[in-house]
């Protein structure tokens, strides 16, 4: 039987002194969501963060997951293919119709950016205005540089994942600026402290159904850093478009 990714990770990630639990801290949780390990199209950050609430250790502030609970992440991670990072420099130059430019963004650019539908529409509208010649849009080097700059300023979790995986295959360095993200932090969580986790069974690992049933949009305040933290860089994720 082929070993699953989660089983492989369990065998290789750092554990506590007992060797029976994996350490996560808030930075690990943020990294895994923002850099594509989680299916962010279907799992909002608040839901991903809430998954860890029952496993918080009061002494260290870390989240401790035994093997059974660690395997529950399988239901939340992305399992699909990873494409080569979209390279704006390879966009064909020439004159595009409005529909042609819209299709370029829908199929090529949108999965690589984290932007609302309105933000994407506004950027495309500005691009059309600035590079319009008669009834067509001129896509030249300057236009492509504008697109590339915008992509770098708004990378999606998919984009970060593609860059990380591409670097692993090619051996080249990833520009740290391109995989930076703004931590969502604990501010939005203060208003959501009432959690249905209080209604969960005593053992959160009884079954997958029971363990995941209580996921709510809650995240506790940041705890103390721990000496041993998870390093889960073998991550996979699905292409996605914009978020609403």
C-alpha cells in the first residue's frame, strides 16, 4: 500500500519529547494556509485556524496533535496538481480585444493572485484604459511589466506554492518577497470567542466526523513560540480564481 503524504509527514516532522505529538505554533498555521498546503478555495483561514483550538497546550501555547488528530488534516489539505508558475513575460505581445484580455486574466493571471473580484475588474479596467489604441488593447513590454508587478504585489496561496515547488525542482532560490504574506492574526477572533467546541465529545479524535464537526470560525490568541515547530514544505494545492 502506498504511503500517504500525511503519513510521510508524520514520520519526518519534529515531535515533542514523548515522540507522540507534533508541535504547531501560530506561525506554522499561517504559513501552511498562505503557502498552499490547505485547500484555501474551500477552507477559509478561520476554519483552518479553528481546527487547532482543541489541541492548544495551556503551558506552552503550542498546539499538540497526536498521530490520529494529525491525520485529520487530510480532509483540509489540497490534493490536486500543481502547475508551473505563470510567467507574465511569456504573454504574447500584440493587440487584444476586450474579451481576449479578459480571458487572459481569467485563465492565466487570476489563479495567481489573491484579489477580490472587484479588485481584479478594476485593475483590468485600468489596464484597458491605459493601453487602449482605437478599439484594441496594446499588450507590449510595458503592459506586461504592469501585470507582473501587480501579480507580485498580490500573490495567491497557489502562486506561493507554485514558486516553492518550482524552486525545489529547479534548485533556484525563491525570492522571499514573493512568498511573504500578511498574517491574519488574532484581531478578528476576539469577537468570535464563543465556540461550539464546548459541545464536542471529550475525545476530539473519536472519529473524523466528530473531530471536524465542531470547526467554527474561531482562532485563539497567539501563544508562546516553542522550540520544536513543524516544517511542512511538501505542499500541494489546486488552481483557483479570485475570491469574492
